[in-house]
């Protein structure tokens, strides 16, 4: 089968076409004929070698890609509730592999799309991140009716799913930050009450406070955000796009302010209990099918995976980058 594989650590050019044996499903797995695969920031971070010292992170040569849509090709031993030919999506792929014509996936991390009415491009763009947002907000975020929510880097892949999910869970006000002003209009389409350019944060808020902060960015902005957290507020750290691991938080300030900072990694959470992944995915799928969660997307052919990474690193694209894998694409919605 054709794949676009990371052949070494480095820049986008290390992603090259590699032909690999077609995988067969192990017990508890299915294989999927991939239709679309999402390109995520985590794909780029791993490709650069940032996590090279972590045993559980794939090492070159490997196929990137965590989120795919497609059809069930084969069922492994013990898999029930899914049928060959059924339209499905992955919440995530613990071993990557999405930039390929066929991928193996744990059945516990697969959501059926049959009869959902969902656009497969929007599903691959948003389902995994929306499921992550749901788990983070319900399991750690203590979100409740009337919560005021701030989402940093809101137009990015993971962050972009949080506004719609927060609204579903009762948030009364959702504000987002973006890196540059040209991304503000696209961010407002996510259903925000207000968008602030990062250079104007936090002064533009005029002392507004939030009950819940979503931070996939990090860096100095994480420290500044402590100033806009209400008493008993929580910050959910869900990434570190700034790649600034030296940012230190004064824990005495956390104590004196009655606030909390919690981390949520979907990959680690699902490795302990993968069944919660599909359950979260089924819960948020109606947001995508109804259009309440609609993301800006750009679609490139599988063969241009390196170009997709180059565009992502150049920050020339607003929204999610999607690779069209199958030569026989489904038209319209499921």
C-alpha cells in the first residue's frame, strides 16, 4: 500500500512516499480503507524529533497521522458492532499510521458514521479534537452551566473544538485568542462571543475574569493568564505550541488565588481506558453533523503531505489541513 512516511527526524522534506505491506487487524482491531487523514501539529512535533527520547512515541521510519475517516476493510478477532464497508472515523490512532491507504485501529477508538449526516471532511477535521475537548471539560474542567471560558490559540486544531463543546455543556460566554488579526474572522465563525489578538491580551479584557481557561499554547502567555482567572477557576493545559518548557508558575500564587492548573493528554488518558474515546466521539458527533462545529479546512492529496507540513509550519493556513487519501472519494454526507 502507499503511505507517506517520516523517514528521519527533520523538516517537512523527510516525509516521503513509502510502499508498505497492507496491515491486518489484530484481536480487538479493525483495518480501515482510509478516505481522509488529518494533519496535526503533533505530527510535526514528533517529526522534528522533539519527543525522540520518549519510548511510546513512534520512531523513523513510521507513518504519521492520528485521525482518519474511511470504511471498514476487515474485522479482527472479538470485534463486534461494526461491519465491513461501514463508514467510520477514528478518535485517535495510538500508533499513528493515518497517512496511508490502509490503517489498523483499535475498535474502542472508532466511531460509526452511518446515518449521521456528517460531512467526512468535517468529521476528520473535528471529531478527535471535539472528543478530547469533551473529556477534558467533563473530567477535569469542572464546567457547569454559566461557566465563562477562555480558549487560547482558538483557531488551532485542538483548541478550535472547545467553543462548541463548551457551549454544549452549558458555557454562557466563550472568548478566544488568536496570534494575528487576520485569523480573527475565521475564529468568530467558531461561535465565540469575542476574539482577542494575543498582543492585546490581557489588557483588552478590561478586568474580565474566567472560570475555565483552555491553554494549548504555553509560554509567557500562560503566566499572564493567571491574571484573568476568577476565584476557583481552572486552567486546562492541553498542549505547548510555544515549545517553551522553561515557563515556571509560582505555586504560591496558585494557592493565594484559589485557582488550579491541570494537564490533560488524550493519548495517555485513552491508553488507560480506550473505551471512553469512542463514547466521547459518539457524544460530540451530532455537533459536527448539525453544523454547530464547522471548521475551516484545506484539502491536499496524500502525495502532498510534506507540503501540508510546510504550510503548517509557515502558518499560512487557517484551520485544519486534510489529506485526501482514497482515489474514490465519497461525495456529500453520510
